[in-house]
C-alpha cells in the first residue's frame, strides 16, 4: 500500500521510529527517504520530532501538498 501511495505522487509518507532497534532501511523505504524518517530513542523524545514534522506539513500546505516523495 505504501508503495502505491508513493508512486501516485499525490501524497507523501512520514515515518516515525521509536526505540533502540529501529530498522532505518525499512522506514526509509516506506517514507520518502531519510528526510521523511524521524527517530526517537524513547517515547519521551518524540517531542523532539514534532517541530520537524510540522515543518514538512506546512511546506506541503504551501506547495500543493507535495512533500516526502521519492525521486
């Protein structure tokens, strides 16, 4: 499903990994790559990724919804 969404280039996907043993490659495959993958070692660190995710969403709003697309 994620691949179909990415290929449509209508929507982007942002992934968030929480924990020590995160499979970065899988998250990057699902999302639009490393700029759209956010990591937190603990649930408490999730607050640190909120602002960058908000920036992606605000950028998308200003650019016809486009963000986190694989090239």
